């Protein structure tokens, strides 16, 4: 053993002894990095520890890097050299680290002057705890002596770190984590306040009255008061740019308040049977709830129950409103009426959790559109939450109860990172989506309601790739006439008069119902929906086409698209009707109206085998990726038991998308992708790699995707696409896109802070 090895051995023993007697983990880590730097002669020593979620390595202590970066600088496991050490759990010894492809530059840590790099994993019983790193300003490898020293020392300190963390966790109550059935929005951290309606249907005792006229008047006054409040809330949402939320609010409760049969039944119970108003509402509601319980209309059941309890509370002089609060809270409820969701912001509610599922309910839609973090479908005693600190993680449908300060700090960092990212994207929202190798990508908008309050919207996108006409239909209490529809379509065509607007004909059925066109089916996803309905009801389709063409006659920027096509005859029938309508409107207006471009949505797997015939009939095609994937993989993504199988990187999905793109390209037919995968940066990279250059997405995703496109090479992505087509497992395919994203500095864009990916089991 030479003198250097003897010196290292002595230093190893001294460091282990000195570190082990420190009173806190922070003191131990600070002493450790200073001692290692001196013992090895390195210019810098740093320790990174795995965060609470085992996703990031955070700088925990350093002697040589910026002290201000401690607790802030972090790398995702697998990202950069430090992340690679953690992911592979193997040491890395480099003479010129900045020249390595895996090197990740973090400007905030101040490592510009360091070249050599030696990193070793810190492991305890096979579990990664962190990464220990030494660096030097010279371009040299540290060699076997330093490698052996760090590996041995990391094994010694691993037990100290593990024991310290265990003691810290046990010194306070361990966090309780619950996974819900549905989540919306981002993250909320606050004390929980439990709220329950003052009156529930089961609590109401049926009573009779000798003054039925008085009770009838009370009932109608309560309805009027409630309707007035709803109108004010709806106006408030619309004026604040929340028209989608206003629609969800009105479509649920507005239809109930306007249901004259409900009012007539209550009046009958009061006048004919002598019940009090509250008792009459209870009797009528429970009778109808019994019928709904045996149907598939879960949302209708909850809407009716909640609204009935609100009316009864008013009749019995209770408010059924959220409590007045002096600080931000998370509202915990059995079931949150949509009538309250619209007012949550006023009551300082930053998030809510619901025991009952709201997967497709108006409440969930409202929460999402209003940007309120929520988790629903939880199963435990709600009363245990009152006054306790909770974290609502809407991205991952998780609720954490009594989190430690370290966990709260992690989530606050995620919230900060999310806001910083949004600011970053927003600064470039007007820049066109042109890749680093000069390829122009069209980034279009998915729309459903007017965005007239956003006068700069056309500058933020390349037109409207999908206008969902059914949303306006769902807002109406009855089938809208031609004049009303012309007004809707004229508004959006005018707003985007210099760009194309692709309007999809009425797409209802499945999970989108019209109150005035009830559809009851055992399996609605495979039932009477989309073009099947409008062909069976030709007057609906003809009126809609006439309205579109009249609006088109003024602006000339319309494209028409047919949804849920599964056979060639549907296309031929719709084209024939469109041609007839154009002739009729031209004759009516006394001038020739140009035929709008005509296309179809590719959502049913049958079209994959009919592309040659379909492309011969259309001017363009658009992929409805959500439905196409659902049918292709036989997965209901709203079902928690199987939602993990809804995987855009599934080999069958990737190969299907490639085949559709190639077929359209061979015929020079434009092809667009709509749906969630177009608006997700990582998924969008996959689409670009397969040859797609037209993507359509929701407004909130436009800036992020444009930002992403401007930082990728289409040529490089196409090479990755060729690799993806040869792979057989979703995770292998996903990884090659993640690796590329990280190599071009988009790691945190494609994997936002807090988002978790559940591996698929294919």
C-alpha cells in the first residue's frame, strides 16, 4: 500500500467517525463535502439526494458550487451526468465532463470552471439515496484510488442518511396518501375545511300542511331566488373569460330549474296531497332518483340530488353555501354541487376534494375550466380531515394528508416551476412554430365556444383545426334553428377571417348528450353517435350545413368535417347533401358560393383499411386521437382500472399513426391530429417524427407546443421515429423520445414538475 492509499484510508475512517456524530443530517452533509474535497484534492465536492417522490436528485450540500443553489438545483433521475449515475447506479469518471453528450449545464450552480467529474451512487439495501460527486478544474480522470475511496465512503454514509431520514419521518406523523378516481388542475396546499349540506334528503321528515297555497308560493319563490343567483354566477363567469365553465354550470342545473315537469310534480304533491314544500321536493326527488339509480346516468343522479337538497335547504332557511373564510382552504365535501363550484374563488377555496366520483360531471367540468385543483372519488371518513393540512394534486389525482415540511416544500417547488414554465411559454406565444432545421409546423386551435374576448387569439395559432359545434347545441334548451346557428358560425369565421376554420358537424352521443335528444344505450361508446345520428336525422344535418354555408358566404374560410365515419356510404351521403345545400344557398343569395373544403375525422379503426377509398372522396382528414386510441386499444380512459393502458406510445398506436400519415402523404391530402396527444409536447414530438406537420389542440397548450417545436430538429426526430417503429414495448418507445427531449434541453417541458407516468403493462 503506497502513501496515497494510506492517506485515503485514514481519511476515510476520520470522515466516517466525524460525520456520524453530527446532531443533524444537514450538519453531517456539510462536514462530509468539505472533508471529501480536502482528502481527494478536488476543487469541488457535492452531494445530491433523492427527493421524496424518487424522481429528482436535489443538491443537498456542496463545497465548491454556489451555496444559493443548495435545496434548489435539481436534476431528474436520468438527466445529466448526475442523473445518469443515479439511474444506472454505476460510477462515472470523466476527464472532460462538459464534452460528454449527457452533460447538463445548470447555470445556477456555478460549475463553469470544472472539467473532470467523478460521481458515485449512494445506495442503501439496493435503494438509491443520492449521488456523491467530486470535480476538478483540470482535464484529468481521478483514477482507481479516488474511485475506491468514494465508493467505500458512499456505502458508509448511506446508512447514516437512511437512519436520519427514518428518524425524521418517525418524529412526525407519517403522511397519508390517497388516490382518487379523477383529478383536475394543478396543486393546492392548505388546511382542509369539511362542508356538508345542512339538510340531506334522508333527514327530511314528510309533513303535511293546512296552507298548501302558502307552501306552493314558498316553493316558487325559492326557485326564482336560486335561478337569479345562477344567472348572476353565469354572467360573472362569462365576463371573466370562463364561457366554457358557464356552459357546464348552466347545462347541469339550468336544465333542472327549467324542468316544468319537476315543478308540476312538486305542485301536485303540495296541492293534491297536502305536503309541505320541502316534503314535496323530497318525495318527487326520491321518486326520480330511484329511476335514475337503475340507469347509467350517474351525473344526472348527482345533479338532481344536489339541487333538491339546495332547494330544501332554502325552504328550511338554510343557505347551502360554502362558509365565509378568512384564509385559503381546501374544501372537503361528500359531493360538491356545481352551484357552489362557481362561487369557490369568492370563498377563498384554492382546491376541493370530493368523496363521490365526478369523472364526467358538471362539477368536474367546472373545476377544470375554472382552474381549481381537485380530486374526487375518495373513500374514507371525510370528517377526519377537518383542520388538517392537505395537498391536492389534481395532476395525479392524489390527496396527501398531514404532509411533512419537506414534502410541502417539494410541492411548493413544483408549483413555482409550473408558473415559471408558463411564463416562459407565454413570452414566445406569438412566434411561429418553425423547427431548428426550418420545418414549419401548423399549430391550430381546438375550440367550442366563442373566444371573442381574446382579440389576439388568431396571432397565437394557425387557425382553428377543430370547432366543436356540439357545445353550442348542448348550451341550448332546444334544438337551435338556422338563424341561431348562422350567428354562432359567423362569429367564429369573422374572428379568424384570415385563417381557415374547420367546423365539425354535430357530434353527440356517447358521453355527450343533448337534453332534448335523449339517448339511452347499454354501450353508448359503440352506439348511436356522431354522423350516425345526423344521417338518421337529415333535417338536423341539413339545417346545420345551411347555417355554415350562409356564414361561409361572407368570409370564405370554412372547412367542414364529418365525425365518427366508419363506412364510405356515410361520406358519400354527407357530400351529396353538402353539394345540394351549396346550390340552394347560392340560388337563395343570388350568387355562387364556393364549395368549402370537405373532410372527415379518422376515429374508428375500420378507416385504417379504407384509406385509399376515403382519400379519394375528401380534401383533408383529421385524426380524432382520443377515440381512435380508445377503440384501437379497447380502453376506457375514464376507468381507473384500465386507464393506464391508454398509451399513445403503444406500438400499435405508433404504427397506426405512421400508416395513416403515409397514406395521406402519398395522395397529397392534408392530415391533422386533434386530441390530447397533439397538445402534449412529448406526444407531439412523436407525431412530428412520424411525418405530421399539422397539430390542433386546446388553447392552454398552444404556447407550450410552439415553444417545443422551435427547439427540435424534424430530421433528428424522423430518425427516432424509424427506431420507434421497430420497438415492441411502450416504455422503450417513450424512452427514446424522452432521451431526445433531454438532449435538447426540453426534459422539464415534456415531463412537468409533479406529473407522474404510470408504466404500461404491454
